C-alpha cells in the first residue's frame, strides 16, 4: 500500500476520534445529554504498530492526548475542513460566533481556521486550571515549536495569548499526507532557494589552504554529534558552525557551499537578500526570522551571498535611522550566533562585514584569484574535452596572459561558443576566446 493510502486510512480514524471528542466537548460545555463525563474517556486510536507517516510523527514525539488533539486540529483544515464546521455555531444571545471557540476565516478558504483558543476550548472547556496547563503546548521549548511542527502567528503585541493562529509546517503536512518530505520553495514567507549543481569537486579548482579549511567544515558537519554529545562538549561549545567566505567574485564561493552540502547530504538554501532587506522598521528582522524559524531544526546549510548587504558595519548613531540599522545588525548577529545549523556568509569585501560578526565565525576562508596553473586547469575543466576547438586554441597561453576567475572563464567560454555559432562555424577559435576575455575585463574596468 502507498504511503499516501496508509496516511489517508490512518487520518480517517484520527479525524473520527477527533469528531467524537469535539461533539463530547460541546455537549459537556452546553450541559447537554452525553455518554461521557470527560473527553479523555475517548481513547485515541492505537498507532503503536501503524506503518503510516502520520503515525511515525506521533510516535517520534510520544504525543499524549492533548498533543494529538492539537496536531489533528491543525491538520483538519488542510485535509477535511468540514469536520470543523460545527464551530461556526452562533451565539443567539449576541448574534455572533462564540468567542471561546476562537478561530478565524481566511480570505479564500470558507472553512473554520483554528487558533490556540480553539484548542483550549476543546481540551479545557471552562476549566481554568486545564486552560493554564495548556500553555505548555505553545511555548518555544515544546516540540511543536522546537521541531517546527507548527507555528503560532500572533497578530499583534497586545492581543490575548490564545488568539494566535495555528499554522502547520508544510514539511509535516506533506509527510503526513503524500508521505513525501517537502522541500520548501521560494516564496514571500520563505525568501530562500535550494541550490544544487551538476559539478563536482573535480570541477572546482581551489588553493590547498582553502581546501584544508573546507575539510574542517565538512568534518564538523559529519561529526558534530560526536563532539558535542559523546565527547561531552555541549556545555562549552555552542551548537552550529559559522563560516565567512570572502574573495573576488567568481572564485568559487557559492559552488563550494553547494558542493559541501552535496557531499555531506544536506540541503543548501541561498537567502535572497532582496526579499529579506526592507526599508520598513522591523520588517528585515521579521523576514530573516521566517528563514531561521523554518530552518531551526532542519539539517540545512544557510548561505548568504553578498552578505555585506545585510551584515554590514555598524555606524555612529547620529539619527533614529542609524540606531535602527544598528539594532537590526545586532539582531542578525544574535540569530546567526544562536542558529544550531551551518551558516555560510559570502562577500567580495571582508572589510565591509561588521567586526562583531567576524569574531564569531569559526572560520574565515579566503578565496583568492587562481594562479597560472589553476587557471589552466579551469580552462581545461570548463571546455571538458567535449567542446569543439580549432587547432589554434592555446589554453596555456590564455592561462598565462589573462588573470581571470573561474566564473569569468566560464563566461568567456560561453561567449566563444556563441560567437562561433553566430557565423555558422562549428569550432571555437582562439580569437573568439580572446574577444570574450576583453569583454570580461571591461566589466571590471580593465583592458588588455
């Protein structure tokens, strides 16, 4: 049986149990006739030997009665919204919905969307002590939050605690329905894109000292648990690893981060700073918090390209804007330092990065422009023996005469191939590549 079918069968039983709990709560709350004196008399389905992914999530966290009710409550709008329709019941005395039911209605979705108040009503009714006990479910150290299963979105600072909307993680929803682990995609709420490459370490030409630094990062990723737990260093060492890649453009910083992820088997997400940085006060912090919150317990590498746009130097505070900018940088510093995963910042100019960030990096890796031998290897790797080259091509000459980065060499080869095809020639000539070199050097304000 497919995972999606196993999940569907399991969720049908879970929703049936939830419906009986909800009907019982409403009957008890409004003092109607009922077969039960307490909702906890309704035993949840046994999932101990259930092979579905939904059961796996429940069992992984050893969810109790209350936690299972909240979990299925948050899933229902996505899979069977009509199961919550009875919560639309109106208070005839006030001609509006019951405030104790909580909930809200979306812009497009016609069903009932639960809040913490909804969960409180179902689990606590009018028992104030039970309501207070429920607060634990929505605290940051509860696995709902720490494992990024659900998020509570509060609409305003002064709104009541339980008014926050309950949002289910897209990853968990995908896993508990289709059975496939969801890879978040670029969106307004997640301004990051997973990056991959068809290239390998053989295609990347780096100096020995750079490779040595990269090996340290890979070793940490592979053996962090050994160092922190088995060796008992979790009290002395903060979790996570922070590295700054700096050097001229095109020297392999992004490709290196991507290849690290590919080798150790983790996803690499590049943060889109144009979507993160905002001129409005507080918005940059909020946008970045969305990324860190979703990545908190994922085995991801967060890659900030052109990081000086976000992590630049603090300035003397001569205006309220300066003070806000400095507060923003301090917030970013704290989020990066507290993040338990891998953060790699890349910049062309290390001098633009705030010193407070630099001091907290575990490694600073300089990516220099390649020397003659490295450039020769880059020319060979880029043309890879398959490109159609004329007999006058002299890669050794190109490597010796022109100081180019790996990225620039790739652009030159692209230009050379286009030039050949434009005049219906089936080979790339030396002149095609030299013209491409001239174009690349002009970008940097240089001439041959």
